[in-house]
C-alpha cells in the first residue's frame, strides 16, 4: 500500500488540535467554576483563565491562517482570532498586575 504523506499529517494535526481544545477547555471550565463559587479566595485564577483562552485563540488563528491558502476571508477570520487572542493576553496581564499590586 502506498501512503499519502499529506493526508497523514493533516489527520495528526487535527487530532492534536482537538486534544488541545479538550484539555484547555476542561481546564478553563474547572477553573471558572472554582473561581466563581468563591471569588475572594480564588482571584488568582482569573489571569490564568484569560491566558488559557488567549492560547486557544492564538492557536486557532494560526491554524486558520496557515490552512487558508489564498482565501482572504479565511485569513481575515484567522487574523480576527489572533487579534482577539492578543486582547485576551492583555486582559491576563492587566488582571495579573491588578491582583499582585
């Protein structure tokens, strides 16, 4: 049997992307539930939640841009995800600074 080199790497990339989504998504949900049940004791989780959401958006934006080829709408969507990821990174930094002052 002949193996198609491009098809195997695309599947492994999709699997890795799905695994990242699942792990980070579960972590965000658990930390959000913990931080909202008693926010005074768990304020330090908010910058971590923002940072993990930032990582998810940056990864999704990069993948969307790298797979778009010449499609400008898909590249714009990826750029929007990257921009939103940068906003979340700024929120993570701002919330961390405000907590540790």
